[in-house]
């Protein structure tokens, strides 16, 4: 169940707060606790902006404004940031994934985003500056960097095996995306060049302990190591937010699977939910092209099969608070061979 195909097929996809579960449940943490900011209660309307969509489909950040979509969103997940073989956030070109039944190759090599080329206010020049200007037009809009994806999760398991590795990975991601320290490229880049663009981190490791693109390393210890990685992100994001003159809460989220077997293999649900502001449940790609029989890829209810109802209840049973569950919805369709 790959999100790459979904992300590559459309520039914006919405997620809605899970409405299938009660407004309050036995798993909720006390209001006002250290891990439960009061501002986390608002309805989440999240869209994915795919970095390769600016090429072949020519869908630019400014199109979110001209289409009216930006005014309807609470969050934009910029997809994807890549974890390099050195166990750190990669800034630069990453190889395109191999085309196949569950992947889609972009038309050019992918980059996390284009470094600012001209000052803010200059007619949408380059992706990062577009995001900055979009946020200025919509002060309540948050932009998250989504790390990994189906074709960008190969190095997570290696990177998080040790405490030192987890600290280095998180520090590199905070430096690059939150502090905005970009490599110098002529007149572009430098310390703080992209500061203020991203409001948090979305973890898209597909999938700890169970599955992934061909060649991904998968270990049984991915499950506890993912919990430790989430905690390290929460600690470093909070520490940086407190260090600012005007304190800021940086949000932390994740894209998580629908299959109970994948949940149990990779996620200590009750523990990780203490540190996440919310998680995005896979509410699509329950069935994909290439299967022998047709089936509903995003069923709300289904008997003896994957459905939105099933995945919401699976996460609730394992200790997730209802108010932290966001249900993914596809604005795409799938088709098999003609």
C-alpha cells in the first residue's frame, strides 16, 4: 500500500479529522499535559504537495492560491524530504524511483525544495519562496516537511539503530528544514536562508518492521526504535521552539498504515501518540491496480476487508486518542490494464 502513487497522482489531497470515533475516549491524555497542547484540537484539513508535480504536470505552489485551495487547508505536507545513506536529512538531488506498478518516476531528479533565489514578494520565484508567500497570505496555514515516502524510506532503519544515530538524524532535519540552514549555492542558501517556511515534521517511514519498497532494510527492532525516534523529534523540536525569542510549538505528525499487521509490527501506539500532535491514517489504496479482481480502494465500511471504519477502530483499540486521528481521503482513481 504505497502513498507514492497517490501522492504522484494529484498535487493536493485532503485529510479529514476522524469522525467515526467518539469525541472523548478512555485513551485521551489529560488536557493541558506536557504532550497535549490545547491548540491541537482544531479540525485538520491537510493536503500533500508533491515536489515532482512542478515538472511534468506543472503544478506550482502559486496554483494552490489561484485555485482557492490554500484558503481551505490547515496544513500542507511537502512531500518528500529524503533520508540519505549517511543517516541524515538529504539536501540535494535524489535518484528517481524505478518505475513499476506501485511507483511513479518524476520527470526530472527530485530536490527537497528550491532555495530562495530572490527576496520575498517577488511574483512567486521558486518553491521555497512560494511557500513563504503563501503563508503570508494565509497566516493560519502550516507547512510540514514530510520525510520518507515509499521510495525515500530505505535508510530509516539503519539511521535510528542507536541513540547517537537518532540524535544526528533529527538534528540534521531540524537544521535543514526548521532552522532553514541550506547549502550555499552561489548567491543562494546559507544559515537561516529557509527559516520560517516549515512549521513541523511529518514522519513517513513506510513501514517500520514490516514492509517497504524493494531494498528497504527491515528489522524487528524498528518498532521500539521508531518510538525513540518520535521522542527525539519531540525533544529537539520543543527545545528549538523554546529557544526562539517568540516561542513556537512545532508540530509532529506521521503517516501510518491501515493494516493491523503493519500497525502491530511497527508502532507502539499508546507511546508514540503522546508525542505526536496527530497522525494521518491511510484511508486509501486498500486495493490497487494489478490485483486479480476489482475492489474499493477507499471503502468507508467493508465486511472482512480493509475500510476507513476498520483502520480508525484499529488505532483506537491500540491506544490512540480519537482527536489525534486524521483520516486520509483519495481525490484520485485507480485503473488496471486496458
